[in-house]
């Protein structure tokens, strides 16, 4: 177990190095079985949450009726609630939770900054500008399964990520994480100004819808939005799967990592691209849901330590369970009125994280 | 708010009255003169002013005003969030119509000795009440009573037409993302749209949620099973067919099953002003087509 200072203090290379060395030593001792057991534990939690969540909702449904093939789907209210309203929502929640949490882990390692999250580098800002444009100007362009707002969101997110990447790698220089961080923070501020300008010139209903979009929402009403985000997320997860060992090396420092034979530039590139893809896909599916990407990784580290081979999969699984759980609360607590998801994640997750932090301390 | 007329206004009004009628020997405060220069920051109330014949006195309107056509040539002075106090003062108004949340602007006008009439959206009753109050304030009580009476008569006519017919369970939708059912906002159990729907002979499926707007989930929409869906927009959506297709996934909803998803567009539907009767009639035609054959 790591001490909480590892995750809360700004990265101090000496202590971090020491802790990583400590964990590397422990990692060597730890059997593969123990790693698998930890991941298995989080996996069971995620699966149980995803199985339980579609059974509960604002309406009582009969599962027997929902799965009764003799009733035509077009007339089966229980089946429609289960398969149109709930199941896609749970899957989207799992996908977005896993995407944001693992992107958070990757960005925190890449930027070697515990305060980094999926939205630090301007991706959410770009996505929000896209969404705001689509809402304010009533865009009606769809591409395949992507409806106008997710399409605009995705374009904005990808545009911002590309811009930040270009800024950090100008003139063939190797990627500079400090330039990356500063460029991202500056772009975020710039995008906020654009968002405010767009809101200022929009009408009230548009401003309200845009505000609501910023609070996050998983009520997607069918599988199409999940299908639209899936390819992107799948590529992101495959790339992220290659990263854990390299991220362990990288968190010691890029020079130290390079001296151990890590192709730092390549790892940084993969880390940036994969985390940006996961973030863009998540935001286009559910809006910029805060908190998951920054706190789930820390929470998981408090429980399992800092080895990315455990932290990454465990964060993805715990992020999925956490977001699906929060969405369950969002749609049932005050039904028929729903609480926006972004409010629930912070209001449930915040106190829980603080409790864990204090208890561990 | 009329009672909030500041002392300066009273003094000025007193001077005006004194100059018109010579010296007044009575001790009571003389009645304030009907305002001659009105600035309206609320489009619905601008419409009311024109309806009761006080249009010529309107010298400035909000940036959202579009009706009646005469407002297009009037100076724009900002709106709910950004009233341009300087421009408003420069128009030398003697009455400014504000929205209830604009307390800062109201205080500023009070300091400048300008009367304000503060309004907040409510139900149909609020519309009729505001009409009458504005009429009294502008010295057009008879016109106010006539217009309010006309509206009431048109409501009664609609009620009479739909009386005895089964009232369809209806959802009134005013927003959702283009091409999907996401980010949907519908009318809840209070407000003028809810009242319009009830007069038009529909039962609001979200009547139990005592809010002006509700964001229902897809699950809630399926389980509330409305017989009729009425989508209203200030401007027609660019692609009505795409909006209609978005509903087709919810095949168990009776409105979808029976092809009773209606799209109504027009600013008159969403402005709680004197055109509200036209909106009620449009709703009634959508809900009870047989009653209007």
C-alpha cells in the first residue's frame, strides 16, 4: 500500500522515485496471481454493477415480460424500457467511466502531475465549443450513427487534442510535457472564453441546453450512440493496454526511463493519442462528466498502490462501476426528475474520496 | 411595482398635474399621469402593450422582441441578462417593464425616478392579470378588459368544442437534440404552456411534476405512455422528418404507434402574450382534429 502523500502531493521526484522503486521491488515479489486477483476483484465489482443497474429504474418492470419472446418487441413496454432506456445507458456508463478513468491514469503519468485529468489538455474545452456551436446554431448534420451534437463534440475534442499535440511537438522537437501542459491549460482558458461568448449571443433556451450538456448525461435512448463511440474507444483501450510497464518507467522521469531502454517519445505519443481518443469518445457520448477522471485513479491507487499494471485495469473497471452506480442514483433518487450525472459523480464521489483519504492518513 | 413609484416621480407628476389643472387644494396625492414613454424588456408584455393600444407610447424594446412588426424599428435596449441601463435612461422613459429577476435594474430606475412594472411568467391567469394591470397603468382600462375578455371568450369557445371528448394523455415537448431524443425538455404541471394544454382538452402526462419544464428520461417517456406528443418550436426545425424519425424507436408509446406526433412551429406558441389564444386553438386542433372538422 502506498502512503496517501504519494498521490496528493505535487510530484516530488525523490519520493516518487523511492516509492516507485519500493513498488518495483514489491512488484517483483508479488505473484502474478495477486495482480490478477486484484483486477479480478474490481472486475467482479464492475460486472455486478452492470448486471444490477439495468434491473432498477424509475419504473417497475417485469423481467419475465421483458424477455418474453412471445410478445412482439414493438408492443412490449417492459422490453423497451429494458433494452432501449436502460441497457444502452448502462453500457454507455461503463464505457465512459472506464474511458475517463483510464485516460486520467495515463494523463497523470504522462504529465507526471497528480492534478492532471482527462480534461486538463483542452479536450473538454474543444468538445464543449463543438457542442455549444451545434446547440446554438441548431446544426443538423449527422454522419452515420453520429447525431449532430456528438459529431460536433467529437470534432471539437479531436481538434483540440490535435492542436495541443502540434504545439507540444513543433519543429520536430520531442514532445515536451511542460509545453503540453501549458498549452492545454491555455487552450482550456481560451475555449472557456469562446464558450462564454457563444452563450452570451445565444438565446436563453440554447444557453440552458448548453449548460445542461456540460453537466453530463447518459440517457442515450438506444444503442446507436454507443456503437458510434465504440470504435474510437476500442482503439484507445487497445493502445492503453500496451502502456502500463512503460508508464511505470516514465513516472520515474523521462531520462531515467530512457536510460532503461524505454522509447520515451514513442510511449508519450501513444499515451497522448490513446488517452485523448478515450476522452473524446467519452465526451461525445456523455458530455464532460467531471470527477471520474481525476478521483477514480487516486482512489484506486489508495487501494492497490501505484503499479500501473494494476492501477490501469483496476481504474478502468472501477471507473465503469462508479459511473454506472452514479447514473443509477441520478435516475432513481428523485424520479421522475433526474439529477444531472456530473452533479452526482462529484457529490457522491467527493465525500467518499475524502473519507478514504482521511481514513488512510 | 406600480406602488413603488418613487417620491421624485410623485413630485414630477404632481407638478405636471398642477400645471394642467391649476393649483390643487386637495391634500391627497394626485394620480400619476399615464406613462407616455414606455420601455419594455419583456417581449410578451410588449405584445400586450400593443394589443391594448399603448403601442405608440412604446419607445424601446428588448433584443428578443419580434412582434408586432412595429417593434422592428424601435431601439433595442438589451434583455433579461444585459439590460443596457444607459440606453434605457437615454430614451427618457417614464415606465420601464422589467422581468422579476432584474432587481438591480429596477433599483437603478427607481433611483432615477422612473416607474417600473415588474413581471414574472406564470400561468394563463398571470397573462390575463398582467394585461389588466398594464391597461390600468397606461390609462386604458377599458381596452385591457376588452382584450382580456376576448381571450377568455376564445378559451371558453375551445373548451366548449372539446367538452365531452376523451382527453388524450399528452406530452408537450419544447426542446431536444436534433435527430435524437436526447436532452429533451417538456412542460411540467405549472406554467402557461401547461394551462394552454389543459384548456385545449389534453391531460398533461407530467402534470404531477410541479415545474415549468421537466427533463424526462427515455424510460419515463415510455412508462408515461402519452397518447399524443406535441412538439412546439418558435421556428420550424430544419428537418421535420428527421425529428419525427427520432420518435420511431419508442414503438410502445401510443402516440408513436398511432402516428400522433405533431409538430407546431411559430413564435406565438411560446410567448405568453395576447396571442396565447391562437396557441390554445392550435393545440386543440392537434389534440381533437374531429372537433374542428
